[in-house]
C-alpha cells in the first residue's frame, strides 16, 4: 500500500462520514490570502471554464470539513483538470472533482 492508495477497508467510501466544519485559511475567499486576485477561486474559475467546467452557478467559497482521523484520496474522480496555471508565482496545479453531499447531523 502506498500513500496514494487508501487502506483496503476504505477503498469504498461509506454512505456518510462524520466530520465537523472548521475554518479555512481564507485563500478561496481572499479574506486572508490572494486578496489581490479576489481569492483563489476567483482566479481559478476562468481556467476551469476555459476547460469546459462551468462553475458560475456556484458560490465562490469552500466548506472545510475535518473528518480526522480518516484520510481520503481521489481514486476515480469524475473530472481532473491538469496543469491549471492560475497564479503567476506558483506552479500549475491539477484539480480533481467528484460529487458529494453534506448533511447537518
């Protein structure tokens, strides 16, 4: 088993995983990081759109969930966009997307 391969018991995600919402770094919104860009999501969305992923109907925000001690890895994401060069001072990044649902416990 490698760091990219989840343990056998977690290869198939359960229906629901308990977690708690936690504060992020403020990068997505631009509250504390990437203010000059209006937040990282504001800078990334046009690159996603250019590759065919239209997220304009969604809020430019993230929800950070702490589900420790569990860890997760994308095994078969719905979509991966590679080489997104969204920031002039950072290397290009890959972004993977999979559907999920959240419910309040």
